[in-house]
């Protein structure tokens, strides 16, 4: 069964929920673009916008490390044949936005086997601050989160179906492209390694070592081919122009807003990254105690693998930004959905309204607050005292 047919087969029983997710996606995007006056731009947005010119006109890349993780630029090229570069980057993210919700719903439903939890987890995720502010913007974050989630979901489906060869190859190619889209997709590779190792140690079947080797070779081939092409055309190399900058940081352009290096090293800032990435975190704590009893032992093990894989990247990046802390969303938003339902039940017992009206009202309130914060970001930054101009 092809990947597209397989996804259609999985979506078909959930058409009502998918339509609801798409309606919320369309409403959210329309309101955000209208209130924001256009696409959200950030200090590093130009890196991707100029990347399109670098490919079409064979120019030097403004930011060489983007040349070595050019997935967002590659996927924007078809749009750039018709639209300007900025719009092209934005439209490619809009496509991701409309498929991100259904994908998270499928992932959630596979784990919890509960349509209600999966639906409200998804609605709260697609209306969250990071998804709108950094995702539906002129950046590559949303695609990175998409490929991370997609690769994790495909690994789970591979396990469910005993690692079919065709599915293994497709999953490896998607992960490989995901890594050249954004290196923060790497936790999906760690997750795959955990899952295969788990299966290996069950029966010490060396077939799983072969599976891991094939998957690793195919995934790495995408990275190697892209690095070779970029080096041959522009002379940028993976170690100096990507690895060193990603690990040790790069200098900010003069006059751009940046954080004090001293402040970024404080525990207060690291706490800020968690609050900004997950303002609904208290709901996840509330939902954890209820949801864990609904999940099978094998799926709890899978979730623990997801958490360790994603959180290891957050620790490696030392809570450098809420955009990186958000990498643990595949775990957190499952529990947020359950906590949200718990609050809905409590409110229903107090006011007597139908529960679904209470829940949808809560989603709309969440959306409204998110839009206010996203479209008044400078005001809230000044209140929090996070940014300073250098």
C-alpha cells in the first residue's frame, strides 16, 4: 500500500474530526494573517528568503549554514515560480500547517485510542503560540516539527507492521530529508534506534540490526548527497558552516534584537523557555495522572522513548530557545488534551452546560489569547524584559 493510500485509509474513519481540525486551521490562519498584517517575519527570515535567489541565480548564500539544511528553501521553490520569495516561504509553511493537525491527530489517536483526547490535543496544539508565532512564519520551524512528528509516527507504524521493507525505505528517506530540513529532527533517529533496540533485545533477533543498518544508510545518504552538492556548487562544508555554528552559536547581525549572553545562561531564562513553549503545562500535569492508566504498557514504553529522544535534544541545546524546548510537544500535548478534558468535566458539573460547548469555548479562548500575544509580541517582550537591543 502506497504512503498516500495508507494515509487516506487511516484518515477515512476520522473525517469528522479532520474536517473540524481543518476548519480551525483555516480560521486561525485567516485571523492571524489579518491581525498581523501579513506573514510574521523574524531576524533570521531573510536567510531563507535569500536562499531562493541563491539557487535560482547561483548567488552566495547570505547564511551558509542554511545551504546545508535547505529543506525549507527546496520546498518553497515551486511556489517561487509564481510568487515572491517571502510569500513562497510562507505558503510552503501554510501547507505544513494544514497537514500538521491531521498528522498529530493520527499520532495521538494511535497512542491513546480516544477520539476526544486526540481532537482537543490537536486543536490546542494548532492554536498554540509556538505553532503560530514561529511556525506560520518566514522560518523553517513548522516543517522541522512536522518531520519530527511524521518520522516518529512512521516508526511506530513500522513497529506495528513488523518493519516492512517498503515502509522502512520510505521512512528512512523522509527522516533523511527531515534532517536536512532542520537538524532538530534528529531525535526521530534516536527514537528509531530505541525502538529497534527494544525489539532486538526481546528475542536477540539480528534481523533488527540489519533493519537499523539499512535505515541509517538510506537516511545518511540524503545528508551526504546534499552536502556534496552544496560543497561542489558553493564551497560550503558541513563541519565549519553548519555543525560549528549550530553547536557553538553564531554572531547576531548588528542592531538585531538579541538576548544578553549572561541572561541566557540563567535558570530564569531556561524557565521562561518552558513557559513560552508550553503555557498550558499545568494541564499536562493534571492530565498525566489520568491518561497513563488509559495507555498500554507497550505504548507507555514508546512514549518514554519519544520523551527521552526529544528531551535529549533540548538538553543538548541547553534550553537555548522556546523554539527548541517545544521539541517535546509530542508528549506534552497528549497530556494537555487529557487535562483540558478534565477541566471541561469540572466546569460542566459547576455550570451545567453541555461539555462540548465548554470545550470549544476553551479552544476559542486559547486561540484569542494566542493571537493577542502573537500580534503584540514587542509589547509582551518589553513586559517580560527578555529582549535587549545590542
